């Protein structure tokens, strides 16, 4: 039996405000696309789409997200949380942290699992300091004028995967490869939703402060040499506006708010 089969009943019993109604699909194009289309048709807060397989899974910055059928947790949840457009980027950080915490719990470690700003989740290997990607988050929003009508949080987590395509060249990992005992997509889904349900309304209402300490402890880029949007230097944390702070060789501390952090040195992530 699939480790997702019991998820709907378990989520209903948990009383979480997210995860219902739940649509569980053997195959779809992209759960984010389904969620966005349903949001436009009036789907309620908490609606969720989970797929065993996606034929057109999407990542950030136009990348594709590929996963073999049944091996990953692939889902999108719709938030109707009141949120100013300027705070939308913070919800990506909230989602990344919720995923990090759920994966850390599944691996029974608090130190090996980190967030790569803005919202990838990576696992440090047990031997050295190399970090491999285990999850990615794609947050998309629907605006009506200056109002946020809906926020789709799409998450992919490598769970049972034991081998990755060559092009990922050792840059990806999974709960199974990291030695999680009997990883379950259903319980991972529950834990991620619990984190999101707790933190998203707080951050949407009052900014990053309620989670800033936890996010800083989970920051996998701190102290690493990075390049973001043409700024190169040493990452010195995430500020309360959710920006990555980069110390340039000239000594300036530059807050960077968009783009992807490329890392020099031994951090490896797709
Ligand atoms: C990234 O790493 O760039 C983000 C990847 C997000 C992938 C998830 S899988 C479920 C949801 N549906 C999609 O098409 N994308 C997200």
C-alpha cells in the first residue's frame, strides 16, 4: 500500500487547517498548475493536490522538477491567508523552514538539515561538509490589483529515491539515502503542513521576526562564499526582511532580495 494512501484520513483526524479538501492523483502535469487553476475557480483555503507523478513538474527560475513515480512527495497547497504583496517572498522562507524541520525530524537530526536561501533544503553528508538537495519549494501567487487572492505553495521532497539521473551528478539526495528509518510521505506531509499552518499566518501578519531565530539557525549558507545577482562575497545571514546578506571583498554588507545563490566551495546543489 502506498505510504500516501492513509494521508487523507490522518490529516482529517489531525485537525490541521491545511490539507482539505485533498486531491490525490496518480499522475498530473504539475500540482502547482492544478492548484492555480482551482484557486481561480474559488477553491478554499487549505485545498491540496498530491501526485505520485508529474509530467511537467516545475522548479524555480523556469527549471524542470523531475521525479520517478511514487518516490517523492509532490504536492501543492493553497493558502488564502491575508498577506501584503511585499510579504510574499517571506512565505517562501516559511515553507522552506517547515520542510527543513519536517526532514530533520524524519532523520532525527537537528544539525545536518539546512535551508539554502531562499527555500531549498539540503542535507549535510555525515563525512564532510558537502550538502545535497533533498527538497525544493515553488511559491506562486494570484493577485487581484494590489490584493493577494491566493498563494500556492508547491513542494517536492525526495523520499524513497535511491538513484538520481546522471545530470544531477551527486548533487541530490533523499530520505532513504540519508538513512531515514521507514520514511513515510504521509507523515512528512503532515509535519510540513503543521509547520506551514503555524508560521505562515504569523509571518504574513507581522513579518519574519517570529521565525527569524529559527531560520538563522537553519541557514546553510552562512559563512560560505556565494554569488547572488552579480554580488559576490561571504554570506552573513538572512535579515528580518528576508534578504541574504553578502559581505563583499571590499567590506560592504549588501542585502540581496532576489535570485539564486550560487555557492563556491564544497556546497553542491542542483
Ligand atoms: C525548485 O527547487 O526549484 C522548486 C521545486 C518545486 C517542485 C514542486 S513538486 C510539486 C509542485 N509542483 C510543481 O510543478 N512544482 C512543485
